């Protein structure tokens, strides 16, 4: 893992320098979002207490009595209704979600009208009370829409017949079971985007030299915090990749790349055996971005999408910010990446740090699910925004998800 730490530091420095110069924007979207998480630097990490050894399986017999679409819970009435329909009558799910969004949008519109009418002179205490009521109602709507958005993404996984992996907070041995990789690859990406997903995956699992999925069942053991950062960064990579690829495909259709009349390449049975050069055009497109375009593309659009992404990561791994503090406490003072790596390995061995032991196939499944989650979240966000006006987001999502945000979580306790 010493080599991983050195390559990690080089990747971070390279990505930052490229972002400052505004030259190769692929560094910001692919290098910084891919190599950075090869195995997250333990100096940024977190630990938990001695884990209870467990074996997690994604089989139907091990599911809890309460049916869940994904690892996160939902609490609002509209989300509970949608969750029930997803289980009992999935055909009504999408229509019901749209109806609920229309109602919430109408409620939002009516409140804005009342707010304008009530802007007439009023006592200070009355204004404070009104603003507090407005804030509470707004937060309730954001929570409801966030949970509906989360369930919408879960519904897309349900349609792909790919169950979301269960919560991993306890650590231990992990076995997800077999799943058709087609549902996490060729079914949801363009050929251009698929090649970048392939590169992202192989950088993480260290199989750049192996172009197939047939490469054995090696066992990987990593800290729970590291796994959480891998998932979070992969989800963000999927979100950004989808956003960039959609823009790229639209410009191709507009003729900007001389693509009029060209037929899309045929999909092969194994989505990760194609020549890597097939993605060069999309890479070149990303590389051509200027600083303003990168800033615009390298962000999650809405608060609701940010919270839906955080809900998934937190439900799977726990609060990464809290895990970071614990891991730093376990490692203590370190003078080099090599020393940090050695201490982390020892802490995992002595069970001072919660860890996950999983096969390379299960690590592959985890990464592909995370990228797919980000991509499908982007799709769902666009669908929601056509019905309900989502809340514009800040740029805090990177630190929130990876545990490096001092402001703490976006989700209420």
C-alpha cells in the first residue's frame, strides 16, 4: 500500500495543478475523482471501535422483515407511500411520485404568494415568527423531495434488477452475491462514458493490465472509512460523468463533432473488453473545458440531490466525518505516508479500526454500484426538476461526502 500512498499524493498534486492552470480538465473530473480514491489516504481517514465480525450477504433470505428499497430509511408521509407502492404496486410508483411533486410545487407557489402579500410593515416579532414558519415548511419540503428522489434512484435499480448492497457499518466479511454486470454498465451508459467507467474501475481495483472480469477472487481488506470514501467519490464521479456525457452527446447530435448520420457502436457482451481508445473523443472534449466550465460541471446541482447522495453513503458506511476523527485518533502522529500505511494496517489487524474484507469481485460490484448511483441520481434529478423547482445547491458536497467538511453533515440528525 506504500506505492498507493505515493501515487495518491502525486494524483492529488497533479489534479490540483491542472485545475489551477485550466488546461487538462480531465484531471479534475477523472484523475482527481479516480486516482484520489485508489485507496484513500489514511491521514484523511477515520476509524471506528472494535468491530463485530459479521458476514453480509445480499440474498433474499437475509433481508430484514421490513422491506427497504435501499439501505437508507425514509420518514416523510409521501416517501412512505411511495415506498409502499414500490414494493406492492411498482407500476403506480412513477405516477404517484409526479403527483406528489406537483402538490409540493403548488404548496411552494402558494407560500411564495402569501409571503409577498405579508411583506407589508409588521412588528419585528411577527416577522421573526413568519420567517421561522417559512423555514420549517421549506425544510419539510426539502426532506420530502429528497426522500422521493432517493426512492426514484432505488426504483431505477429495481428496474435494472440490481439490488442495492446492504449497510456495511458493522464491517467484517462481505459477500454481495452474483449480479449481472450488464445492469450496472451497458444498460445505463453510452459507449463513450462506459470506457471512462472502465478506467475508473481498473484504477481502483489495480487491474489496469487485465481487460476482463475473469481475474480471480483475490481478497481485499480495507478500513471502513476508506471503503466509504471510495463509494462517495465513485458516486460523484458517476454524477459528473453523466452530466458531461449528456452535454457531449447533445453537441454530437448538433453536428459539432461531425457525427451526423453516424451509427452508435454495437454493444458487446462484455462491456469492459473494448479498446480504450474508443473514449478518446470524450476525453478530448473534457480536456477542452475552461475554468468556468469545470466549475459549472464539477458541482451537484440541487440541495435535494446532495442530500440523496449523502443519505446513501451514510446509510452504507455511517458518518464519514465521525469515522475520520476516530481513525486519526487511532493513527496518532505520523511523519510520512509509509508510516501512516503501516499504522493503519496494524490497526486493522488488531481490530482497532473497523474494516471490510471482500473479494475483488465484490469490490468491483461496490464501485460499479456507486458510479451507477451517481449517474442515475443525475437522471432522476433532471426528471424531478421538470416538475418541481429544486433548491439550488452550494459546492459543499465533496467535503460532506468524504468526511473532510468541518461544517458537518447536511442531513438533520
